[in-house]
């Protein structure tokens, strides 16, 4: 199985604060890999660094065998790596369709016309609301829109930062079903999620971050049944 993303000895600081301290992990083609940990553990910082939004102090990030450290974020998207950010960050004054079109800026009009139909297949609710202003959508619908917008670039690797945040349990189930379907259809997934139980239940492998370091790794099922992980992140 080919390695799609390789992060080695990543260090990231915000001034004097060491947010990520020597993080290393790999993602193979076709996997769902999750990073779990408490608030402030360095999960989102790691994703933002991989996405080119933060410059690391040191360490390497390779996507499909090529270094992407120092590469502009939009160029990383063009290479096939997209991120759905924490907090959705949809363009609230634009329609659903316009938001999706913004996600396809790296593609031709013909490609976008094809891709938007695939997005609507995954998220039929978005098609129903394609002319609706994004700011009037529910939280769950905005999360679907943020994911759909990321998919418009046709990523080989999709990074999802806290996709279940603030959603009702029934919508969390729906979002995770969509994540599984995207993966089954060929998209490799890197998932950051505070709902550790849900994340580990669908993940091939997981990494546990604590104060900027990885302190445990294993298959999703192994971590789901690990006593230390259960006590710290799964409520017993």
C-alpha cells in the first residue's frame, strides 16, 4: 500500500508556545486515519501545517513523495490535498451553489459541472438548497456544504477538522456515514475529531496527541478498546 502523506518530526510554535513537538505519522492510500486528543493537544495545528497555512519550525511533510513544506496553500490543493476547516467557514452571503463553485477554483468549468453533480449525490440536501444563501442553513447543512466545497477540488486526500462539532447526534451519524462513503469511493481521509469514539469506530488507524506529542498509536479498534484511551477520551 503506497504512502500518500508522510509527516516526520514536525515542530510548530506560536511565539514561545510549543504547539506541536516532534509529531510523526503516515497515511496510506485508501485509509481513514484519525488524530484524537484533548483541546490544545495540537491536532488542528498539525492539519493547518500540512495544508500550508502554518509554516513549521522544523520537520518534513511529504505528499505523494514530494515535500510540501513552504508550498503555498492553494498549490497544495492543486496537488490533490484539501481541507475542510474547523467551524465550517462557509461564505455566508453566497448561495450554496456559489460556495461550491468557489471550491472548484483549481478546476475547469467542465470539470466543476461534473463534480458538483457528484457532490449533490453525496449531499442531496445541498441540491435542494442550491439557491439558498449559506448563512441561512442549519449547522449540519453548513457542515455538509463545507465538506462539499472541499470535494470540489477532487482531492485524493481530504482532511476534516472537527466535522461533528456542534451537531445534534442524528446529524453526527449522518456526517460519519458520508465520510465512510467518501472513503469507500476512493478518497483517503485524515480526520481530526473530538468525538473519539465515532472517529476510532471508522478509522483504520489512529494517533493520540497529548500536549503536542503522539503518545499512542494503533488500529482504530485497538485504540477504541485501549484502557488508557477509554479513560481519557471515551468516558470510562
